[in-house]
C-alpha cells in the first residue's frame, strides 16, 4: 500500500537549504512546515498531527537527525517516515525501516523518488 504524503516537515539548520527544499516540495503540491532546530521540529510534531513525513538533514549541530528520529520513536511521539539529507552516505540510515537517504546535492526528481519509495 502506498502512503499518502500531504504535509511534510523539513528540518535543516542551514536557511538556504531549507528554502530550496521547501520550494521543491511546494511546487509539487505538498504542504510544508519548516524548522531550523530539533527543538522547534519536536514542537511541530507534537502539535501538528497532519505531518505525514519528515525530511531532515543528518548533521544538525550537536545532535544528529538520526538521533532525533530514534528519540522520537523511543518516546512514541511519532510513527512517520523520515527522509534524511546528507552530503555523504550514512550506513546507519540504510538500516532503519521507514527511512530513506538522499545525498546532497539532490534534484527535485531525487526527493520525489524518495517520497514515492515510502
């Protein structure tokens, strides 16, 4: 069964990357919410039950996107898939169910293919 992805939370501490990814998704008719920190992202996920996918950078300062994903799963806050963005391939991501990895730089087609693969 294919998931219906409507509203996507994008997390990146680099404003320019955040804007580019948001624009890519908006142009493809997704609703988008953005967060520049993990604290902000966690708050969004707790308050907005319509989020059906998280697109997150892996390197987010002192805490990684992967650690954030694991924390959310452990706390039972969300059970939605993640797509991680990274400048390198991280074998940790490839071993996590409901997660995909796209390497930077990526195209609109790359992110859409990752969404369709969930």
